[in-house]
């Protein structure tokens, strides 16, 4: 087989992922406005699991009760049963794929353009954030997820505490030790709830890509400290911060996907392929230098199995995050394994999917036939070409 590293198993804690391909978290817009699981949402993940991906990190699920339209929720016990239904349905589609869920606390934003900052939290608010993560983790475990990923990347609360742009002047801001205080408290409380044998990963930014934000100098240290705390994997993402983004038009909430940083999370077609590997590699080295063998995941415009294999064989990462490319073609892993890589319907990095997410619409792929909410099955390249031609003819 051509891609031996890519299709070798890897352990995170006691859990064996059957291959190195991880579908990183991707908001789908397929939950109801109140954050409930829908049949479309189940069908999306079932389709992806069927294609042979080693692990799926189900999209960022909100841990706090504040309104957040169309985001999946894990903010109270009433969601546990339906999340269990989601897990069961994905497992039915492919019992081999390991299933995680990303749990996320967000900063509030308003139509007026107002955006909550870490400095807006009173000291007594912070234990509530910890508690919300613990309760969410409890629900994720009851729902049957194999692992949990703590969201400490992008524009959200824990990332904002970690960021150099955190403007607090108390023990939760300033030096790295202080900026890590809340993320560490969350990690330790969730770990204590989940137990030492439950796989618990963390997603961080390798770079914020804002003037005042975190760079590799800080993120390498953050990763090493998380590895020291016992994180079972570290997923390296980038960008999607708001500090440098132009102000939104009147009466429009701020959009994290604007500005330079906003364009770095899911690199557009004009960025080089494997965009963020140069962030994952030094993070991995730093973690190894610290004496930890914590797997490091990289994501960002890794579009072909050949690229993925190269990253692994050069020791630049241990897990390959494939997000938009798996949306475009969920059979990417299966085609790679069966020597059919040439038949993969390639992601064009057009960010049609991301723009739908920014508009709070249902996320789909520009390569699919018009109106589809999942990729066709089977999905050979010739059908994608035919679909593209029919769209051109219509315009
Ligand atoms: C529509 C969309 C939604 C996303 N939602 C999340 C999310 O909920 N949590 C997260 O950590 N990353 C999210 N991402 C980022 C992806 O997980 C991934 O890191 C990024 O797209 C780069 O990988 P790719 O080039 O393989 O798509 C999202 C990306 C897209 C396009």
C-alpha cells in the first residue's frame, strides 16, 4: 500500500485511532436554531464516517447557555440523549471511526458590533466557565463519545485568555503563566471529571496572526505545558482572531473570518498547500524536547494523501487534519487506501463552505451538485466534473 504512515494506527491515551486521518471540527449549520441534532446533521457525519476517516471531531458544541444560532449545543442535560443518537448513528455507518466532540465556550457578540472581551469577565465568572466545561464533558461521556477536544483555538474564550492580546491585569492576564491559568483550570477540572484514561485533546492556535497576538514563540510553550498536564493530543490550528479585522458594517455582528487572521484558519486557494505544517512541526519538536510523546495534529489545506504521507514520513506531525477536503470528498481516505487517489474530488479551497458558515447558513461544498447537503455516494471525479459543467451551463 502506498500510504503506509497515513494508514498506520495511533494511540491517544487508551484509544487506538485506526489511521492518521482526522476530520477536524467543522461547524455544519445543520443543527436547529436552538442547537439540536437533526437528521441532516446525522447524515453528514454518517457519510464522512463511511469514507473511512480514522477519527471525527464533531463540530464545536456550545457549553454555555447563551444564544448561538445553529451551533450544536451541549449546554444542558436535555442534549445528552440526542447527542447519543448522533454517536450511535455515526457508529452504525462505520464502527471503526473514533468519535470525539469539540467543546467550546464563546465570547458574546451583538448586532451592534459589540464584542465581549476577556477583560469583561469578573473574577467570580471564571469558575462558572470551568464548571460549564466540566458539565459538558460529563454529557459528552454519557453520550458515548470516544474522546473530547477542548477548544482553545480561534476567536473563542479559552484562546482569548491564552492570547498575548489578553488585556487582563490580574492573575489571569499578562505573563504566559497567568494567561494559561484559566485554560489549565478547565483542563484539570475536565480531566478530573473524565478520569486519567479518557482521551482528552486540546486545539490551540500556532499563530494568532494579529499584531498583538500569540506567535510560535508562545504557542510552542503553551503546547509543552499542555503536554505536561497530560493532554492526549494537541491539534494545531491558526488565526480566526478579530483584533485586526475591519469593523463590521452598521448593524452587523463582527465576523471572525474577516481580516488577515480571519483568512488564516482555513487557508484560501492563494495560500500554499500544507499551509500550517510549519507551525505544527516546531510545536511537535518542542513537545518532544520536553520529554513528551503527545501526538500533534496539523491541519490547513492538506489536500492529497501524498502530502499527508510526506508530512508524517518527515516527522512534522502525527495526525493529519483534513476538514474541507473531506467535505468535498468523504471517500478521500477510502480512495487513498485503495489506490484510487487520482479519483479524489479535490477541495479547491474556494471557501464556499466557510462563507456559508459566516452567514449562518447550512454549510455545503461548491463541488457537490446544487442543493446537496451531503456528498453523493458513490462520488467519482467524473460526476463532480459533470456537476461543475451543469452549473456552468445554468449560469
Ligand atoms: C465551515 C467551517 C467551519 C469550521 N468550524 C470549526 C470549528 O467548529 N472548530 C474548529 O476548531 N475549527 C473549525 N474550522 C477549521 C477547520 O477545522 C480546519 O482547521 C481548517 O478548515 C483548515 O483545514 P482544511 O484546510 O483541511 O479545511 C472550520 C472550518 C470551516 C471551513
